[in-house]
């Protein structure tokens, strides 16, 4: 792992700091910085994953666009999966 040399300075209300310290202690984090940084990195990765893009050359892009524009196929197993109540709905109906 690379040596940490960059700094990030934060100001927070005392109650927020107390909350973070308690959560860091309960999570087993080495220290408050480790806890905050781990949580921030996880959130940053999730935010970036939701914004991923991909590029295709003209030939594959044309094929991709053609398939997107094509009429939907009838897939009976997929239709059944999407119209059958899930286990949570089934349990809710039986109680």
C-alpha cells in the first residue's frame, strides 16, 4: 500500500465526531482516520461504479444499438420470474 502523504482537513460538530469515534471503536478500526477514510473510499467507489461508461467501435456499437431497438422477445421463463411473487411477498400473504 502506498504511503499516505496527502492530508484532508475536516470540521464537524462535536456530536458528529463523538458518533464517528464510537462507530470506529465498535467496528474495530485502527483509528478514526482509518474508519472515516475506509467509509469514504467505499462510498466513492459505489458512486463511481454507478457512473461507469463503456465505448464501442462503430461496428459493435451498431450491433448493440440494433439489439436495443429490436422488439422484445417473448421469454416465458423470464416472464414467469417477473410475474411470480417473490418469497417475501409470498410470506406476507400467508401471515
